[in-house]
C-alpha cells in the first residue's frame, strides 16, 4: 500500500517536471540594445506668489 502511494506521488512529480521542462510558454529574450538614448527635456515654470499675509484678528 505504501509503495503504491509512493510510486504514484513520484510518478506525478516526474510528469510535472517533464511538463515544466517541455512547456510551450517560452519567452524570447531581446538581447539587442537600443543604440540611441532618449532624452526628455523638462521645463519648470513657477507662478509668482504674493507675500501678503492674511489678517489674523489679533
């Protein structure tokens, strides 16, 4: 009985590893690097803020 369970579990593990090894979900690795670099120019704009203080009432 224990040999049957052990053999069944071992067989399922072997099948699992075989399916993992020969699966069709292979991704392509792109080894070609882009020669030109992308430069983003950012412009900072500032809005002038008045320096007047609000009345506090005291």
